[in-house]
C-alpha cells in the first residue's frame, strides 16, 4: 500500500473511506476524472473473506474475494489513486463547509474537499463449538449470503439458523434451490401461526428445540438440538443473524444516519450533504459486489460533478436542467 507523503495534511480532492468494491470503484473513476483521491481503509472489507464469488460479471468460474480486491486496487492505483491502510477514527467538517478533516489512528490527518463513505458492514457471525470458522466458510459448510451462493447448494441439505421473520424469509428464499430446508431457532422460535403456516406450505421444516452445539467438519455441519439424542447433519448452514452497518463516521457528520445506524439508499446518487456520498453495503439495499461497484461509480461521478460546480466548471443551463430533473428549484 502507498505510504502517506510528507504533505499528508495538505488538501486533496476526495477522501474515500473503505477499500471494498464500492470504495475501489469510486477511486478508479475519480482518478480517471483527474482527481487527487486517497483511499483510507482498515483492511476489514467483507469482500476479503469471500472464498469465491460467482456473481461477479465476467468471472463465470468465480473469483476469490481477496483476488478481486487485489485486481481492483491495482486498477485504481494504475491511474493515480492512493490507497493507504490506516483507520479513520474521527471525521468533521470545517466551519466554512469547504473541507473535511479526517483523523487517523496513530496520528495524522487527511483534508479533503469531498468525501465518500464506503465503510461496509460487520456480519454477525455464528460461533462454532467445534471446527474452525474460516475453514468452514472456505469449505462451504457455513454460508452467509444465500443470494451469493445458494445456487451452489442446489438439492443439498440446508439449515438456516434464525428465530424470527428474517430467518424464516431466508429459509423461504433457499427453498428455491432445495427441497430439504430446515429453520432452526437460535434460542426459541419467534414466529406467528400465520408465518408457520407459510413455511409449512412451502415445505420448510421448523425445529422447535434450541441449538446446543455447532460443529463443522470438512464436508458437513453437525447441529446438536435440545432434546435430540444425535446431532443433525447438514451440507451447509446459513446463520440469519443480520449485519451491523459501519456507519460511525457518518454519525459524526450532523449525524447522517437513522437511530439504527442505517444510511439511506439514495446516498450514492443524491448524496447525504453537499460533498458527502456513501456507497456499498453501508447503505440500505442489496449487499452484492455488482451493486457496490455501480454505486461506487455513481457516487464518484456525482461528487466529481459537484466539485466541478464549486469550481465554476459546469454549464449553468446544464446545472438548472439537472436540478429540474431531480425536482429541485
């Protein structure tokens, strides 16, 4: 990764926080717009631990998440983007509203005219009582994204861990791939009678006993259920525990999140405040690599045009036309 230069406190055009698919796409576009752009990240992109994604267009045999991030990083830096592995611990806007100041862990600051937050989410992980979590993910016996890899588990024995509507919905989604789908509560089943009937009608089994033990082997997951003498065996298990948006930095700016820490979906197109955009999994919507790259491209282009506007490099009639299209006066 590129180290900070001696003039790290001098202003750049755009600071991007996060080096996942959204942040790196934004960096590529901004670099090609001849912007001075710096990506600062903490090395925790969720894409890095994807064993192989087959949903990325152009890679029909799939690509490992780490390989994809390496390719995207090389692509962005080839056109002049800087990528620095450091954690942004605080961010604020200057009183005159023309500059953002980001403070880094261990010292140092980055000053930028524009900001894109592509900080992603933290997946709420399952705790295994036996076997290694990362190995289980690599082996495909533990999964977290049915949209990403449900196809690869067609006609297999699938279990979903989840007690509420979120778990039930995920089990129903996976029913498209297999006739053997079981919903297992984390503690106790929190479903209405109507929801239970919907699951039964779709052929999803619901287990009432809580999980006592999860043990991963190389080719299956063993699930010990309260009141049962032998563990149940599944080809793969999907924990439906949700995720937590990494929106702490957005919350420091006015704040720009709702009480649950969510950033609105429009943040990649309409922005959050003048000069601030967000993209990728940190905003509400479909958490997919392809979606993140599209949002990164949109956020970068909108921010680039906003900077042009501040510099007087946009036709007045074009600016008025765009505002009219958005319903602004």
